[in-house]
């Protein structure tokens, strides 16, 4: 056996990504993406549509988290 020091990258995996799997997958020509909350989103007609909707999902989540923080801060009472 030879010593092989190369790293194999799986299909659909972005090099340098901390995820060990792709967020995107297809079943019966319909595309989905996975989120950390354990819920899969889809189906979408293409991977491009799934990617676009993932971006929209993350922006909405970021917006919600920012608003939530602003509400918490505004409700703080200083003694």
C-alpha cells in the first residue's frame, strides 16, 4: 500500500466548510435544505432555488434575532 496524503472532498461539499455534510439534497428531483433546528425546508424545483431560499431563511432568522435582542435591551431596567 502506498501512502496517500491527499484529502478527498465529498460531492456538494465546500472545501474548508466546517460542516461534514451538505445542507442541500434532492429527492425525486425536488430540492431541500437542512437547518440546525432540525427542520428541512423544501421542496424546491432546483438546487439554485433551494440556495436562494436558504439565504432568505438565514436573513429572516438574523433579522428576527436582532429584533429580539433590541426588545430585550429596551426592556432592561437599570437600578
